[in-house]
């Protein structure tokens, strides 16, 4: 299921913007954690002299948390991708040493798409509110060619998904293979 | 008891502002969803999801936005216009839109113009007052 | 990763409009994960391209008055197609308003004649010294770095 011949076999950075799941209620809601550290290269470009987490990467952290929640609800059978950011509003900036809590819930689940609503907090302070829509790729982008396998939920997320398999409240319908 | 049409319009306006990121004053009754407000396929889904929540009803997407399946059917469309069968199909699916102008020249590129904010208000009004 | 998501500013009308291009290359490390067997530029990095474009328009319009130029809100960001390595995206942002501490834009990206992304953006801009005067030196450092980066992006170096 995971890790089919990738284009590149050497990946010095991982496109993973969450560190672990703190809570996971299958088909309903999830909470993930993202730690922000000076060890992350990109902070040094944004901005040189005053590093802060780019807002777009906070959106990605929410997209990964929500995307896994939506994908898992469908047994990871479908390729679920971000189709629309309905709204993303930011209330403060985030610095190295901050730990973010990314909380999301599924607001609608339909055959062609799903919508989620969530917020990012730092301790008790709200940092962002982010509402997203995910689309079932094969159904909604007719005429485009995609690889057969589910390239979305690949080996990248294996360690995170182990948390999901252990923590969620519904028995797993599919065994998650280790990468 | 029926809901006031104006109250329905205001709630729908709120939905469209949230779903399409437009300003409140852009959402006039005559505004077309696709032309004026920039709505596309993914937005139609977003709008349907939010309408369902706002009015606590189930909205089959086909009832509100039937264009897509109509346009893909060769029996219903010919040379860029709806056939008589296509028109009949459309009339049946969207009793909430005003087809009199469109029927004179059923050019499918004008189909999108039928879907106005008013059409949604009429649809929701009909659903809520159907009892 | 190098967090600069545009490569060249092509045109700029202060207070009004900016266009920029970004080339997508397999050399970009995150493509290995996004996705294995189907590398495409992540949607949030398309948005970042628009945010950076709008930010440069703010900085140039205000003559780099503010060190911090941040995304305050993004609305109705729609992804219409994918961009693969070897493609070039052209971003356009048009200002609706640029005030001292806030600004709003509509933006879109096109690659190979195809629409890729569109968004409504609101930015906020300020100096760290606005809240803490001791940060004035940091503001100057950031502003100088951003001026240098602008020279690079507008290819005036």
C-alpha cells in the first residue's frame, strides 16, 4: 500500500508539518502537535534576523492533520487532496520554541468531498482558524492522469499513522503496513 | 409557518460570503453564482454543505446545481444548445429558476447565468415551506 | 528548504499590481514527498507564492517601512490544477487597498496557459518596535535583508 517507487530516493527534508497525534477520534476529530525549532532551515529565510513560522506552513500542518483524519475515515482507500482553503485567519505569529496544538474536526463528509474546520493554539492562545475542503481526486479531476496507487498516504506518514492506529476508537479496518 | 423570504436571503448571503470569500455587498439577488461571484465546482459543494447546516435540511446537489450532469448528456445538448428533451429535463430539475428568457435561445454557455442568488432563495423558500 | 517561493519579479506598479514567476524543479526537496511517484508543487506553496508577491508589492509601495509583512487571512483559495517539475508559474496580485498596517489583494497563478490557483488575501504589516522599542535594530536588520532580496528578485543585482 505504501512506498511505491518514488521519483527521488534521497529526501533530505521531509514534507511533514506535524510531529505527532495527541488525540484521534476516527471520522470525527483529531489533535496534532507541531513543534517549532531553529533546527528547521526555512525559518532562517522567514525572516532573516527574526525567524517565525510561515503562515502557509501552518495551513499545511492543518491540511495534513485534517487530510489524515478524512483519509482514515475512508480507510485510506482514496486519494484525498486539498481542493480549497475556505478561510485561514491568523491572530499572532509563532516563534522557535513554540509548540502548536492543531485541532480539527470533520464538518461534512460526502462522496466527492469533505470539509473540515479547525484551530491552531499555542498554550491558551489562539493562533489561527482554518477551514478546508478536500476532494476525491479520481472523481473530481476527470481527464487528468494519475498513478493508480494512493500516492497521498505514503510512507511519509507511517510513523504518524502508527499513532493513529494505536489511538483511535474504532477498530482499524485495514492493517497499516510499516514503511 | 413559512420563513420570511428576506430572512432566508440574509442567511444565504452569509453562506455565500463564507463559501466564496466575497463581500456582503457583492451578494445581490440578481448576482449570478458563476459569473458575478466566481463560483466553481468545488464551491458548489461548499455552498451545499453550508446550506444544509444553515437550514437543517438535506440538499441533493443535483437539485440546486444540475448543470454538470445535463451538459454531459448528448441527448440533452446539441450544437451548444439544449435540445427540446434537454429543456424539458432542465425545467423539471430547476423549477426554482426563471427559464423564460433562456428558453428562447437555450445556449449552454448561458446556462450558468440562470443560477442566481435569487434562484437559491426560491429553492430554499420552497423547501422550507413545503412542510 | 529555501523558503523563497518566487524566482523573479517581472513587473510592478506601486500600489496596484505585481507579477512574478516561479520555476518548479525536481531539485526542490519536498517534491520527493509530495508526492512519491507524482511530484507536484504543494498547494500551500502556491499560496505562499501569492503571499510573497503581495508582500513585495506592499514593501515597495511603502518603501520598506515595515519589517514584518505577514499573511493575516486567506479566503476562497482554490486549486484548479497541478504544477509539475519543468513548469513555470506566473503569479499576478492586484491590490484592492494598501493601508499603513493592512492590505488586501486578489491573486492568481497560471502555468502553461492553465489556471492553477486563485485567492483573496489580507496581509498585515508592522515593525516589532511598534510594541517594543528595543526591537528597532532587529527591524532594521530584517528590512535591509529584504531590500537585498528584492534586488535579487528584481534582477537588479
